[in-house]
């Protein structure tokens, strides 16, 4: 198995199963029409969930799966996507698919609820049928670096009265993709987006944290940050394990230049230090101690090695399913 620059490992597509139109089918059979509404307008919501391979357990640990599906169903409410599954049923379908695909490496799980109606010139959500599909693929390192050099994006993060920033609507990702493309073509690892009024919002696919004088700060959702599940994990660990309070407040761009530590958090990105922003080193340009400690705890937890937080992991014993 090889891994490309975006962390997606190559796999044999003939053997990969997906969940499509209520059934498990080979990916080659999961096809939609060019008339599909979501293809034209981005009328869908998706999730990115990680399953982390633990060789000793011979199991994939799916991290905080139910929380991801609760967020997906929140997005379904806003976009009027009527799919016939509860969060628990979606978890069950996911576990079954991971078992069927017999993954024995880290994986990325991509649920997608979308307007499947084959009718393009209609902008009324209430009239459009929806469907749900699910893909699981081998996945590695997403950001391609464990010490990020970032730039402030010339693109602004979408604003709630334009398109709801608190859900993972497919169409929103044109915003993230423009920012990420600009950053990487300019030689940076990741973009930091400001919100409509010029305050720090988040990365193209990650939440942002800043450490200053022993306190941790992160923008609130009113600054159009996504309510990240990794963000919540970081906040719980900082509070419960390090005894540090998190200030959720507006952050100015220049505060980041003067921060002691900056890091990004996200399912694909994990918890990764930013060592440079707009060609200025953050502090001494090395990952800071609070970031490193949180990162160490996080990596232990997501592979199911910390009994205190094992309830966050859904263990799927795929190792024993693979023929010797
Ligand atoms: N912001 C954006 C725009 C994202 O796409 C993501 C990834 N889902 C995040 C933040 C981080 O969210 P999470 O920790 O739930 O993956």
C-alpha cells in the first residue's frame, strides 16, 4: 500500500465496498447520474471520521463516531435532507462497512447525505429527495508535515448569514479549497482564514488554538469556526488533564504573531503545531510544550490506548477477519 501527498493510501477499488442506496455494493457499482442535484449545487453535508489502526488490538478504533453523525444530522436539518437513519443506525452501518472492507490500516470514513434528485433547475430544498452514502478508504498523514508553515488567506471564511458555517455543507468547501490551493501554491502547508470582519476563524479544514502566558484561546463559533470534534477533544483534555482553562473569544491576526504557541486541530489533521505564520516564526519556531503534551495524549487516546477515554473509540476487530 502506498500513500499519496494527501494521505490517501492506494487501494484495490475492485475489492472496496461502499454503502449506497441502502445496500453494501462494490464501489464500481455506486454511480450517480450527471443530473444529480448535489453535483450541480453542493447540496449535501458530509463528515470526515477517522478509524485508527491498533496492531496490538488487531482493531480499528473509530474516534467519536456518534458525535460526527449528530453533526451530520444537524446539517441534514438545515439543508432539509431527509435520510431514514438515526445517529445510532448510521454508526451501525459504518461499523458493518469497516468490517466488510477488512481494513488493517488507518482509515478515513466519509459519510455523505445529499440531494439525490435528478432534477437540476430547482432551488427548493423542500421538493428534493435525498440519499445517504458511505465510503471507507485507507488513509495516512493529511497535512504532509508535522510542523506547519501557514499563511493568512486572502479568502475570508464563509459567514453564517450567507451559508451556515457550523455545518459541513458540501458547497462551503469551495471556500476551503480556494484557501488551501492559494496557500499550497504559494509554498505554505495550510491557510488560516479570517472571518468577514477580519478576526481569526480557522484553517481550511481545521480549528485553531493559540497559547499565550499559559492560557489557551480559540475562536468561538460566532467567528464562523466549525464546532470541531477534535476541538472539543482538545478542550476537554486541556481542562481535565492539564487543568488549563480555554478562553473562547475573538482573536486578532496580530495576536497569532505574538503567541507562545499556535496549533491546528481536525480529524484529518490531528493536532499539529504551527511553527510559522506569514513568514514569521511563532515564538522560537519550535512546537511548544502545551501543544506537544496535548498531542501526545491525543495520539494515545485515538488509537484506543487510554482506558479513561476508551468510550470515545468504537473498536472494530478487523484484524482477525483477514485470512492468514
Ligand atoms: N473546520 C473545518 C472547515 C473542517 O472541515 C474541519 C474538519 N471537519 C474542522 C474545522 C475540524 O473539525 P473536526 O475536528 O470535527 O474534524
